[in-house]
């Protein structure tokens, strides 16, 4: 059974930091590209960042320089370090595991940036 479980969300003040985790099971984690997406209320889900199976990374312009994605293949976990958070970063954050044409999603974790 494939499971992706996000954690680490919460309420943080503007300028603060959070680190999200996504623990995977039931897949060959090291062979998957891992991505983070987010969805704000009333908005479409948007791509945030991807880390390939080889460790290459890409970021959306809105988070580049503030967010860092990393992976630990020994722990089957991908991380999203979020610094200098802004109110517009408020959203439910989802991780996605992709191998070939198959993508699998986690259930999401809420991040709220507010004073």
C-alpha cells in the first residue's frame, strides 16, 4: 500500500520558518521524483518545487531563494525547508511522488503564515 504522509505544518509569523516532511512507504522511494505543491483557499493547486531521483532541484519563482527541498533516501523522506515565510505562502502543502507516468499524492499539511 502506497502512503505519503506530510507533517510539520502549522501557524507561523511572517518572516518565520517551517520544515515540512513527507514520509513515503510502499514505493521504491529512491527511484521517484518528489515534488511539493500547494493550494490556497479558492485557488488552484500550484507546483512549488521538485527534486529528482538524482537530486536535481527546481523551484517556482515565488519561492526561489526562500525554500529548499531535500531528500533522504535512507529514510524515504523528502523535506521542504521554508524560510522568510510570507502571508501569501499560506496554503495546504502536498507532496507528490512520480515515477514515469504515475503520480501519487499525500493528504496535505496546512501552513498558515499570519501575525
